[in-house]
């Protein structure tokens, strides 16, 4: 069982006038994914960026691009996002009538498939399709804006999802997105999340390397407090930290 713990800065909180430099800085600071938030003003009450920006980011980083589609009709754009350089795409369960079909489509395009759920959406919506997923994205804020406060109930939700995945013997990633900072990353890791999106928690600071180092310290401490998890994941855990030191 290999579970790697990954930090994914959300460039929604970056300085867009210097986006290339911001991406390079988080890459050098030890980030393992770049989280790319796409908003359409319909599914969420905000607009962000889309395909041309992804193409530009693709040219300047080797890190996997983790695309989070907060849009009403994700199926219409999958191919374009893949061609623009996405390595994984998350679609929202709330707008997908046929989750298995869209997941199959994403995988046919050759990348990792994930389904996201809002704070008020029941885990069963994604768990039913879990066997075909690479990742479940649990929103820990209402999607649409960076810089919101973490919803504490998300911890129980992550724990319930991880328990159910373990029960079924499915080792897939659980990504947590919204309000993740140095002071709560350990808690969500202990609950079973292993991919941590952080926007304002990273870009709101001057020294990205220092913040990511602190997050990693919290992860290490939290996971050591949970002997069963650490034992089970020792290999991936040590490997993922070793490469970042
Ligand atoms: C919210 C986005 C998040 C956001 C997280 O709709 O999906 O990825 O950028 O930002 P913080 O970490 O500031 O809550
Ligand atoms: Zn996001």
C-alpha cells in the first residue's frame, strides 16, 4: 500500500501579473502539484481562468497540473483541458448526472480522473464510483473563492470516506481543498486526506519554502502520532519526504 502525501498550491491566490514566477517559486519550494481552479460564474459565483492560462503554465513547469473544474458543463471541455496539459481533472458530482461515464471519458483521454463534492454533498455520490476513480476531492469550503475559513465538519467526512475506501480495499487519493493551512493540515492528514490544496495558506506568505516546510513538519508529526497509519504507509511516506528535504 503506497500512499504519498502531496502539497498542491492553488494558483488562484497567486499574483497573476507574475504567474510564471509564482509557479516556479512554489515548484522550487517543494510543491508536488499545481492546483488549477477553473470557475465559470454559473456553478460558482465567480470567474477565474481557463484553457489559455493552463497552456502557458504547462510550458513553464514540469509539475503535474491538477485541474479543478468548478463549471456547469465539464464534459464539453475535457479534451481541451487535456490538450492544454492537464494531468488530472476533477469534475463536480453536483453537475454530473452520469459520474461513471465522465470518469471513463477522462481516463480515455489518458489522465487521472477525480470527482469533487461540495460541503453539503453526501459522500455516497462519489463512493459509488470509487472503484474507477484516481482521487476524491472533498471541498472544505463552499467553492468559488480563495481565503475562506475551513469547515470543521469536513474532517469527519474525510474520515468516513477513507474508512469506506479501506473497507473496500481501494487505495485512492483523497484531496482536501479549502482553508488548508499549517495549523490544520495535520488534522486532515490524520483523518485520511493525502493531497492538500492550499491557496492563501501558501501564497499569503512571503517565504513559500518556509511555509511548505512547516506544512510538511505538521504532516510528519501528525502521521507519527497515528502508528497504524504510519506503519501502513511507511514506504510512501518516507519516500515522499525524503525527496523533498
Ligand atoms: C475554492 C478553490 C480552492 C481555493 C483554495 O473554490 O477550489 O482551490 O483556491 O484557496 P484557500 O486555500 O485560500 O482556501
Ligand atoms: Zn480547488
